[in-house]
C-alpha cells in the first residue's frame, strides 16, 4: 500500500468511525478540530445532505460504504471545513451546489487563449487551470503564487497546468503598467520570474521600478524597455482584458478549470482542494 493510499484509508476509517459513533473524534484535517457543538452540526448536515458525485445516498450512508469513494471523503471533509468557518446547513448546501456547478457544469466552456509563454507546470498535465489576474490586486498575488507553487513543486505538480491571463482593473492604479510588464516579460521568456518578483514587491510598487524587477528576473534591461514601449504589447494586454470580459470576468482573481468558471470559495485551501478533485476526476475519466 502506497503512502497516499494509506492516508486515504486512515482518513476514511476515521471519518466513518466518527460519524457512526456519534462521540468519537474525527482524525481528519478539517473534522478533527471541530468543537463538540460543531461536530453535532456537521453530523446533522452529513445525515441529510447528498454528495453530488460518488454516491446517490446521504453523506452518512455514503461514508458507511466500505470503502467510501474518495470524492465523498473529500466533500465530507469540506463540509467540516465550512462548519468550522461558521456555516449552517443552508449555507453548506448552497456552497456545495456552487462547487458542483464548478465541477459538473454542462454549459459551453469558455474560449481562452492558452499562451505557452505564461504557462507553469507540465504541458501534458490532464487538468488546465486559467487565472485572470491584475498586477495590483492584493488577493491575486496570494492566489497566483499559491497556484504556481502547487503546480510546479507542490501537490498539483504533473497534474495541473496553470495559465495566466492579464486582466488590468480600471480602479487599480498601476494595473496597466504592471500588465505591460507582464506581457513584455512573457515575450522575452521570463514571465513567471518577473511576475513573482513584481508580486513580491507588491507593497512598494512603482512603475519606475518595473525595469529593475525585470532585470532582477534575468531579463536584459534594454530588451525589456524596448518590449515595454512596443504598442503591440499594449494591444495584447487589451486583447487579454477583452477576452476576460467576454468570459464574464468582472473581478480578480477569476479562475477557470478546464474552461469552466470556478464558482466556489475563493480561498487558496478551497481552490487547491477543488483542483485535487478535478485531478481525481480526470484520472477516473470523468471529465
């Protein structure tokens, strides 16, 4: 039995034991830390709600299966996470519906240009995630860095390929300059080193510092300044923004998984968990 299989076995056994006993502690990252009152809430929710995949019964009955399906375990753990955050049954049900729409949506998929110069992660990864982001969006720098780490060195390496799409926001001062820097760095083959350095310097952002950040990211300063002044790069930035608007992006970060808009909780923990689910679904041939 491999480590991942052993971990899944231990988690599934503890989740089922916790639910069945009514008093035992759950040894899962999200369920184990619940207070007695929260455990009661989670137990009541799991007794009536149904997972949207993996089993047609209630969570309680699905967890009693031997062994329960991995997606059921993942969603049950997510229920506990939501309860920990203060969600009641109605909110959990609504949130699970949004997650289901993200994973199972049947509408047309968004048309997105996948620019290889802005890709991170394996080109052959089975799941594709696209993030529209602004240079001056405070949450973008957190989300984008977390996604980049996950697909290059973390839990999603080899499973997910990440594409960036610049989406400057009108109300964010410096977003155009930052976006031009992104496009210019991509043209010169150093997009991710530049982007991550610019986000690292988020609190001291100044357009005059952009060429220096490019140089620190391994780009020849003169080459960068030439690209930065090229009107074609401004056109490319506008085209990226227009594409996002056509795909109904109105805020950043906006995430698409295999062309479907991500509609669930915009915390890094939730996004990474949904991406893990997408990887499992792709492996099972469901996507």
